[in-house]
C-alpha cells in the first residue's frame, strides 16, 4: 500500500486525516511503453480504510462477487433514427 494527501486530488477533505491509500489490485503489461513496464490498477481508501467516493471499482467488485455464479446473457441492439427530408 502507498499513501498520499487526498485533499490535493479531491479524494479527501483538506486538513487533518486527509491521508488516502492506494491498494494495487491488478497489473497488466503497458501497451504504450512496452518492455518490462506495467500498468497497475489500484483502489483508493480513506484514512479509516473505507473506499473513497471515487473508488467505483470497489462497489463494482462487491456487486460482481454477489452474482459471480449467475449465467450472464448479452444481447446486441442497434437503434436507428429516420429523418424525413
């Protein structure tokens, strides 16, 4: 974990207790720089270790965990708008 001042990024109120923490959750080969470079996906947590308001991945992960045993169906839909000239 790594911490930073979340008030400078809008992820914490300024003043006391503005420490915000980055928790790495996944890493991928960097498609832009290549080589040994990686892109690291992180979640952000406040000083009480609760997800910050900008940590949308955490909420998404909670939902996905609840329905991980479901069978997903996907469908395509195309929409058109006809205009009279």
